[in-house]
């Protein structure tokens, strides 16, 4: 949470600098940055529900890395059967989520 506040302060400070130096406000774009703190875990430590959901919805996908955040959400870096890479997010019950 501390990183989110620091990042937000940095972004807002940058916006103030840009606004102070910009005379054409119509061409100004704003970006919102969300920081999710995920900690890497062993693939073997993933809940069975996530492994079952991956087998069902993404057959043949291999998990390269797994992460978890403080909300119990999981981030999976996978290589799909066709060789493409993807990042998937799931809750502990194996439900796919978007962050």
C-alpha cells in the first residue's frame, strides 16, 4: 500500500510539472498507474483449484512462474500449448480475474 501512495504522489507531482509547462491543455493525456505487489511462490504451492482451472480452461499450458499478493490473488506467467506467453490472474478458488 505504501508503494501505491508513493507512486501516486510521484505521478501527481509529474502531472503538476507538465501542467505548469503546457499551454495547450487539450492535448494532455493522463495515465493511472496501479501497483500490485505480488511475491513469487513455488508452482507447487499453488492451490489445487487453480491447477484444475488451468487444466480445464488452458489445456497444455505450462506455468513458468507463480506469484501471490496480500489479497490472496494469484498471478501466473504461463506458456500456452501453441508457444505463446500469457499472464493469468486467479483467486484461490480457481476463478479467473482481471486486474
